[in-house]
C-alpha cells in the first residue's frame, strides 16, 4: 500500500458510504479517519438521524465481521464478551468452552451504549484499549482491525448511565450528529422511500484496512507540529502557564496525553487521505474538536452555564499560535 | 539531504525574508521616530522647544537606511524558519519544514522518498518573489501619514503657540526682543546714513531683518532665533575684521604693530571728538589758504594754529596727515599757499577717513553688544528690558557712534530719543536696573557723555583708560546723617577680615555688617 493507493481506497469507501448516507460528509470523514487511525468513535445524536445506518453502511463497504449490540440496562458483560459454557464431548467428557461474544468482531456497533450499566460498559474497556478480552482467567486476542462504533442518545437521560471519563477517553473521537437540513431530508426521502434502496458495495477487506492503518502511522510530522499539538493539549488545562480565560473559568480538567495522540493519529490519516506523507498544521487544527471534545471536563460554572466544550477548544486553537521551527 | 532545487529555493527565501524584515523593522523604527518628532512638534504649542524639521526627517531617513541594512545582515532567518515561512505563504502544508526535519534526522518515516518527491513537486510551483513580497511594507501607511503630518505642521502651524503657556511667553519675549532689535537697527541705520558708515549700515540692515523676523506672528523659536543672532554676530565679526585689517594696513606704513583682530586702540577711539575737530579745523584752514586774498597775518596765524595742531595729531591710523601738516607748514614758510592748502585738504581727508573707521568700529561694537545681550536674554529667558531701562547695548550704541562732544542741548535731545543708560550695578540685575528705582530723578551724570572704556581680558596686560565724564552736578544742599561709629567695632571688623578668609567681593558686606552692629 502506498499513499496513492490509500487515497484511492479511502475515496472509494467514502463514496460507498455516501451512496447510502445523505449529508454528514464531515461525520463520514471523521469516522473513516478514526477507523484508519485505529480508534473508536462515539456518535452522539438524536434517534432516527442515521447513526446506526452510518455504521452499518461502513461495515458493509468493508469486508469485515460486523456485530451489533443493543445496549439495555439488563445487558450483562458476558453478553458482550462471551461466556464459558459446559460442553460434553462425544466421548462423554465434559468441559467448559468459551463462547465468544459479539465483541469478537472487526466492527462492533454498540448501540445506545449509555443505556447499559457501568459494569457492562466497562466490559468494553479492555477490548477497546488492548484489543483483547480476558474471561475466566484466559486471555483472548481480538482479531485486528477492531473498531467500536458506539452511539448514544443525549435526549433521553432517564434510565441512562453516562459513560465514565475513563471510558470516554478511550474513544478517539466523539462526534455529534446533527439533524439534517431540509434539503438533506428530501434527499433521504428520495433514496429511502423508492423501490430500490441504495446499497454500499464492499471495496476493502481486513488486510487492506490493516495496511492502510500501518501506512497512516508512517506519515511524517515535523518537530514544530508535534510541539504545536502538545501546546494545544496543554492549553486545555486551567493549570497551564497561560490558559485562555474560558479554560481558566470553565474547565476543571483538560485533555489527557491520549488526546494529543488522538489528534496526531487522526491528523496523519487526514494527511495521507489527501495524498500527503506529512502532517500539516491545518490537519491538526481540523482534528482538535472531535478528538478533544469529550476529553475536557467542565467545572461547575461551565456546566451551570451550559458551555459547549467546542467553544473552549476553538478559543484554545485561536490562542495557541502555531510556532514556527526554532532557528537552528 | 535536501535536493539542490529546494536548497536554492530556501536560499532565495532567506534573502527575501531578511529584506522584508529589514524593511518592516526600519519602517517601524522610522515611524516611531517620526511619531516622536510629531509629538514634539505638537508640544511646541505649549513648551518653548524647537523641533527642526530637517533633523526629524533626516534622522528618520538615516535610521531607516541603517536598520534596513542591519536587518538584511542580522535578521537573516535560518533554513527551517524560511521553510516554515514558505510553507505558510505558499500553502505547502508544512511540506518544506517536514522535509528539512527529515533531512536533519529529526523524524523517521518509511515514506521519506515519497515525501521528498512530493515536496519537490510542490516547491517547483513556488515563486519566491511572489510569495515573499517586499511590498507593502508594514507601517508604510503610518510612515507616510507621519511624514505628511510633520511636513504639514511645519508649513502650516510651525511657530504657533497656545495662550497662557510657556511657549506663548517665549514667543512674546522673542517678539519683544525683535522690536527692541529693530529699534536699535533703525537708530544705527540713521546714524550710519548721517555719518556715511558703510559697514554699520550693512549691519543695521541685517539687524532690522532679524528683528522683523522675530516679531512675526509665528515666531521662529528660541533655538532658531539664537542661530540667526549668531549668524548676525558672525557677520559683525567679519565686518570688524575687515575694518581692523584696513586699519592695520594704514598703520603698517606708520611702523605701528597691532594684533590680528584687536579692536582699534581705545585711546584712538577716545580721541574721536578731537580728530573730528582737527579734521574740521584743517578743512577750514585749507579753505582759507585757498583764497587768494589771505594776508600775511592770516598766514602767520594759520602757521601758528598748525604748529599747535601737529603735536596733537593721532599717532596711528591717520595715514600721512602729520607729514602733510608738516609739508603745509613748510609750504607756508615758502609762501606757497596753494600747495599748503592742498596738503591741509589731504590731511583733513586722512583724518576724516580715520574718524569714519573709528565710528564704524564703535557702531559695529555696539551692534555686536546688542546682539550679544539679546542672545543672553533669549538663552536665559530673561525679560526684555523696556525702553526706559534698556541696557548698555543701546547706550553704547548711542554713545559709541555719536561720541562727538555735545552741548547740553544735544544731550537733552538724545535723552528724549533714547532712555538714559543705567549705572553699573544698578537694579536687580547688573546693567539692567531702573534709574528711578535707585536714584530718584535723573541726574546730569546720566545725560553726560561717557567715553568708552575697555580693559584687556588678559590679566596684568593692557592699559586701563580712565573714564572722562562731563557732568552737570546736582545743585542744592546735601544732608548726611552723622552716626558715631565706635572705633573698637571698626578695629574688630578689620581684624576679623584679616583673620578670616573673606572673598574680596564680600569684604565690604562683612565690614558693613560689623558697622551696622555699632548702631544697635
């Protein structure tokens, strides 16, 4: 796989998804960036706006094993990870065998993830971070690539369990899916209420996706841009040397180093998807909001005033100047 | 390793960036300087300062040039900075900077070849001149605005002052000085015309011009006024040197020696009335001899008069006057009246020239004194003395030029024209006291003719010429209060002054103090 091949494949996948999904080009792009960056995505949006369809379409365009879990309050961790069941062999010998749960897939759709209890949610932690599962003391590796594409509904808060910070941090991106505009709704009606429903074609397999992921990590990042990322992440902390007024006032905890990793990984994928072998400052700026939105913990004042973390991040990006290379 | 093409591109970019930085910095510095200059110009409305436009603009220009050149040399960016600059300006998406980092080994990637090729392709489309334009220079508008403001101010508002401010006070002082100077100039011009003094006439014209300039509504400012006065002063000095050279050339034939720029001898200046009288007398005698009907008695009387005049003739600067008088006497003895008359006429002419030179010298000296005093007053911000208490410059101008003997009527007329000169040490400032303050009604001493005296500046050298005063004394009885002074006190005072180191100028004060004790 070379840069040209990456770009071509990326565009093909994108086009296939766009055949089914109307609008949401930016969301589609960001989901793909997360996929090729090897990260997980949390899609947040009202019901019926196509979150699940987006994930299913993406899974269909990639020749990967797809699994879907509908999270409910009574969902148990074993329902996700799998469980050991007593098996009897032909010779009558009985033994426990591990029955793999839906997590053993390449693309896992965790629908309405915030409806499950924290215990069940945390069952995903190891899988998301390590790409492996431990059950009954046995360690099981999940075949790569492995993505968790979770959705959650921000409206119905009753009977939900907000994701803990630790788990939120494991998502590369948190994407907020907006309502489509009237034009997009008309297009949706045209596509979905006719006789023929559009369907995405498979354009890449698991090996291709793995190769693309590996290639994305090869993308070069100049020293001053690495510093730029670090300064942006540092700027989200109220304890930083020169925090912006919004950060100082509304933020309780800033983004973690994992946030910096997320920015840079996604920026690399963005760069290579545009046919470049180097990250630019523009790539970094484009990735700040989706990568850090869910990593900023607002303080009391921020919560009380309903401050949008995106506004804080925009202020940070505007404040943190892109430093040029140091004269050498 | 970076390719030669990219290296060349970066070299060009570094040069252009250095120029750009130099120009921008220079414009900023020059604008700052002009802003300060303009602020200083505005301040002239209130504060009596002079802000010469030429200096402001020249300084801004010089600083601009120096900073541009220094900027080109010192503000040359590194390759990485130049690469970053090109990345930003040409939207190269950080390709150049990343490639440089790759070449320097700061990053490792399996896509190095692709990155280099991609960067090279992108760099080929870069036009460094278009990317890093030297224009527009930062702060260029501000710079132009400030230049226009400074020039406009100089043309339209320079010299204006706000009322009730120190600047207005200075302007009024300069205007008063100008009026005073013009008055002196007119007086000098009148005297120069009446006595045919060419050098004094020229200087009077200059003084009149400067005085007129100082009186203008928009005054030139203290420094410029001082500069103009200095020019006048220098011109007067040149005229004096010319005059003295001429005098020296006259005295050279007489075997006299004089200094390079020494003024005409004081004793000679003191003889001016006598010289004028002698010249007049010889002209009259010459006229009498020229008449055919002169009797032997007349001739013997004339010979007698000539024998009296001859020893009193000035010893220097009179040219051949003495020999011509001697020649006239010889011719008279020989009975050659006509030749004697011609010789006397020539001698009278010689004396007349000498008289003219002396008067020119005195006129120039008085003008110089007036200019000098004006300079001193302007420099110190001292108020201009009124016509009544006008100081020695005016007095010397009057007394110097018109030093011919006058009768009391003439003196009275002069007193009407010009105020009386104060005596030395009168008033609150030396030379500027008011007569009424100290002396009551003017006395005849002040109206009297004072002869000019000068003491050589070298200690122990030069002659001290006593002042000869023609006075009208105050009549009436003078009553002096008698106070008994204890001789013991006087002795104590004298002893005290002997013991203590009392400066000479204070001894009188100390003595008076002790004497005052005796009255208590």
